[in-house]
């Protein structure tokens, strides 16, 4: 299901305030939404969020909280106080933790759940969590990741979560099962002729839009491009075209 708009979020995967702001200055008006992850936030602290907000930019604080409900509620409240628009928790933190996160955010910030990290395969999920969900008959062991993602997303949705991080390969299925009001955040974006780098499950901006993404998280396809502004222009054109179809 194609959505009405897709907003690119540029990943600031650097480890200093200077490097982050250099990238932001370079992209200028072409990018209005940035992702701050664990590396940058741990290195620099809340001042990176303050610097982005002071420039009128929106922030996705991707710290993937996973702790007891009161601690996560406090962390989400602190993130919300920083003025971030999106923040992440692990769906596997349990219903009480998810409800506490949503309540702490209120209507000031959207809590987005990470289901299964894309670095985990079906066998590792079983090693970590024990056996549950669908068997992967092809491999003879482990769980089917796609089924596990859908199961965890449904669980988190019942606990009040309205936003999900998922790969472009799973977005259409989640959109169909969770409905139009959910927010889908899709990383792993690559241009059709661009390098995959270390990513295995990539989609193009067009494919992400067609699968129903609301936000796409774009890192190296823009930040490592020889001409990042040209990459942003190409990204916008692809998205506009996909949404018109
Ligand atoms: O691969 P790329 O440089 O586009 O990654 C952009 C961002 O998306 C990175 O911060 C990475 O951690 C995040 N990402 C993610 N889940 C994935 C793939 C990438 O959160 N499956």
C-alpha cells in the first residue's frame, strides 16, 4: 500500500559533534530530519539533539531502549523533553515496558518498536529467546524471521505501540496487518545502482514507498555519496514518482 508521503531521515553515523554538524551543514535545506544513534549520542550527549533542534530540524533518537518499565519511561520522558519526534524501544521489552514508554511519550513523541534486529538470523533468535513462533522448515531449525517480526509487531501493537522499524521486505506485510495509522520506519535504503555496503536486505526508495513506508532511514546512500545533495535530489524525485503511481 503506497502512503501519502515518505520522509527521509538521514542517519548521522559519526562520532563527534563537529562531524555531525558538518554533514548537516553540507546537506542544508535538502534534509530536515536526522537520526541520532547510540554511537553519536554516547560520544556527544544531548547537545547533538539540542544543536539539531536549534536549527529547526527534526530528530529520530534511536537508542533502542530495553529495560524495566520505570527506567524506560524515564528515558522516553527525557528524550521527549529534548524535543525528539521519534524514539525507539525493543518490542521484546514486554507489554508493561511498552505501555510505560507510550504513556511517557504522550502525544509529544512517537515511540517506535524494534522487532528483531536485522543482525540476528532465525537460529540466533532461538538461541537467545528459546523456541517460539513458526519453524523454518527450509533450514530445519530456528524461527522464520519474517513471522517473528510480524508476531512481535502484533504483540507491541496490542500494548499501544503505533510505530515500527522494519526492513523494506517486511513493510508491506506489517502495513497490511497493522493498518494505515501505524508509522513504519524503514532503514537499509539503497539506490538501484549503488553499493550495498554491509547491508543484506536493502530496498530502493521506490520499493520502500511502494511497501508503505512513512519514513526511510538513509545513511551511506547519501552520506557516502560523492555529491550528497545530488543524492538527496535523486531520492526526492524517486519518492515523488513512487507516490504518484
Ligand atoms: O546502511 P546505512 O548507512 O543506510 O544505514 C543507515 C542507518 O540505518 C544506520 O544508522 C543503521 O544502524 C540503521 N539501520 C538499521 N537497521 C537496519 C539497517 C540499518 O537501524 N536493518
